[in-house]
């Protein structure tokens, strides 16, 4: 896959992810019933919902910053994956499978976006340094 194609797919995915999780975070902070009531129904306490909203909006700011904060973006992707995973299993346990379909769609979208992120910014690992004698 060409670099330009990977970049286009990544930015479309980053924009959709930001729209999805940004609106969710905003709704959590403003106590909008669209998100708030479902999250409370799943058993999460109010203080957790506010923290989740702040984390989502902070993560989106990092995700939308081009060519910077690459290590932090890894953490954002990890947080988004955990959010999706918890949402899926919570909805499955408390509601039903149909209520969890959005989590499956989000998982696919974020997985494609993350794989394009890795194509654009391959992980580099430094070998461990040999111990030095004092």
C-alpha cells in the first residue's frame, strides 16, 4: 500500500474516531441522555462517566495533532480499544447483542485506523544496552 493511501485512510479514520469519541465525551460531560442514561444503566458511577468524558476529549486532541505525540497516540489508541471492549461486554451483559453492535463497528474502524497509523509510523525498538562496568 502506498504511503499516500495509508495517510488518507488514517486521517479519515482519525476524523471518524474523533467525531465518534469526541461527541461521546462531550455528551458524557454535558450529561446528555443519549449517552449518560445508557452508561448509568450499564452500572457505571457518575464520577467515572465524567472522567471518561475528559479522557476521550483529551485523547481526541492528541489524535488530531499531526506528526506529533506518537507515543501518546499509542496510549490513546489503547484507551479507545479498552473503552470499546468495556462497552461491548457491558452492553452484552446488561442489555443485549443488538445494543453492542456499535462497539463492533467502532472496533473495526479503530483497528483499521491504528493499522494505518503503524504503516505511517512504524514502531522502532532500540536494543537493550549492555551493562557498563563502574
